[in-house]
C-alpha cells in the first residue's frame, strides 16, 4: 500500500542526521586526545581489514564542509557525540582545552547555519585510562561520568539545549562485556551485570547535573529497541528470545523510566543494587530516543559453559534483508513506535534509522544507492502510519550523514547519505541524499 508521506507530519517535526565521534572524527592523536577503548580494540587487530578510526572521515578537520552538506540537506538538527578522551584525556582530572574548543567550533558552525546541535555524551569511546582502573565494572565510574557531564553542561549549556546521556546502552554493554563484538571485549557474566547497573546509575547522575547546569535543557537517552524473535520460530528458542528481549530492550529503559529491572535480569543484578539506587536511576526525562534498524533473532545457547542462556540467531533465509544481512521489517518499526508511546509515555525521537550496504558509482561519478532509498521510504512511511495511529513521534534522524567506521566491520559497510572516498576524503552525495532533501523540503513546505 502506498502511503503519502509528504503531508500529515506533526507541526515542528524535527528532521536530522546522526553521527558519532569515533566513527567520523579521526585526528586520533591530535591536540591532546588520548586513546579510548576503541583505539585499543583496533590496535589489537580485532577489526575487519585491520581498520581503525585513526583517520575515519577526518571530520575533525573537515567539519565545516560537513555542516555545509547538512545545510544543503535542509535538516533541522544534528546529533553528534563528544569524544570523552578528547576533552578529558585521562577520563577525569586535567581538562584538555583544545579538545573542548573543537566542539565549540562545531556547535557555533551548526548554530550559524540554523541547525540545532543534539549533543550525546557517550557513544562508546570510554577513555582507556578509565578502563585501566576498572571502567564500567566499578562503581566509581558513576562519579567519573557525572564529572564529565558537568564539564560539558557548563561549557556548552549556553548554546546546546538538547542533551543525550548515552547511545544504545544495551549494545555496548552486551557486545562489550558479554559477547566479544565491541570494546572492551570482555566476556564475563558478573562484569556484564555490574556494567549494566553502573551505566544506569551514571545515566541518572548525568541527568541531574545537566538539569542543574543547563537552563531549559531537554534531556533524553537513546535506546536501541527492536523486536526479538525466536530463531526459525522454534519453541526451543522462545526462552532465549525472552531473555535477550530483557537484555536488549528493557535493561535500561525499564529502570530509567519505570523504576525497576525486568524480572529475570533483575534477579541476577540484585547483588549489586544498593539502597536508593533505583531512585537514582529513575530521573525525569523529556524524551525517548529510539534507534531502530530491524528485528533480531535469538536461539538457545548451546555452549555448555555459557551462563547467559541466549545466543544470537540468524534471520530466516527468506526474509527481506539489507545488503548487510539485517532483516527489513517496517511494520515492526510501526508497532514499536506505538508500543513505546504507551509503555513509557514520553515524546519519541527516532535518533537512528538507516540502511547499510555497498553503493555503486556509475561512469559519471554518480553514487547509486537505490536500496537505501527504498529502505528509507518504507521506514518513514511506517513511522507516518504509526503517528496516524497515535504514536507520539516528534522527529527522525537518519544514520548517517557520511559513510563511516562501522565498528567491528571497519569501512566495508556504508551507511551514509554522502559517500566518502577514504583515499581522498572526497564527499559525494548519493541518491538517498537527494531523496531525503526532497522529503524534508516537501514537509517543511506543507
Ligand atoms: C548502531 N544490532 O549500532 C550504532 O549506534 C551506530 O554507531 C552504528 O554505526 C549503527 O547502529 C549501524 O550499525 C548497532 O546488532 C549495532 O542489531 C548493532 C545492532 C544495532 C545497532
């Protein structure tokens, strides 16, 4: 069914794009930036093709050109993250002013172009120096994050009003502390459980200091959420799917917004919870940031030594998939937006949605990414349908502006509306860029 998405969007609907520091900035050793756990993971050779974020999109030097692209795209808002080890090389203590000044320049450039900055404090690049003294596995991390949040709130709060504490809590904790797919690459049940609880506490502490230091702050957190289905629809995988659902979809939003952990996870986390913790985690928020790509699949963990009770499953062979193999299921996005509205009762901003895969460049240098245009059309239509059905969605950010460092997969998968030639750093707009620019223009005109 075709769906007219040029009209019917809520008034002042926010259109944007998202990026993150380690994935685009480069300049990894410049102006006093110290290593994060992702620099370390790259050094260990754990990334496809031996890639690293050392240079990435060189956004640190090319941010003006990138903001000009955003302006041309016509977006209202830009979500980016601050690299903690750029502004606090040891994670705490001495401030690196050259690092702070980079984000001053970026924020000022955005504002000069009428693009609202949405600042995310943490998109996975924990300072290595903090990991070396325990990282998220120790309770001191709550205080480190609180101080870091205070520094940013005081520095940028005059110009930045939209604040996000963390990006995708459950991806970086599960993949980093349970499954070795992310930094720091630990696979230990107790460490994982402690990390979940400390990150939740750090979130709550940051909300309070941002609120205290930034007049008129609009504060949220960004959660990845998507349906978890039992692999091959099999009965034996149902329990694994329920467990993964708790870890993936509820481990952070439930305590932060409802005040309690989901039941199975809650039991396991109990030993680490101190009196007063749940009230520290559950602080008033202004919006729910949703990152959504497609459904995921769970299966029983057949490793006899495993203590998690679930393993990552595969999408059905006949499912509609992106070039990366991720399942495409726009109706699940619509349902998720409606469910979220009822479950957490906050305005929703879709802070990431997008499509990974390759692109072809034709003889005229045109970048053809029709698969991405099709994906974005289908997902924005589902979001439109959700809004008609009562979902309280206020904005949408495409992942991503630029092709960039796709974590463990390196530079292979491309997610950008803009193609990046990593040899020359030349930016080339793709078909999806023009499609998105047109959508924004038509809705602003409406
Ligand atoms: C998000 N999954 O990560 C991140 O926020 C981005 O930094 C990343 O580049 C983007 O999505 C594309 O991958 C995810 O396994 C990683 O379902 C993994 C999953 C989902 C999101």
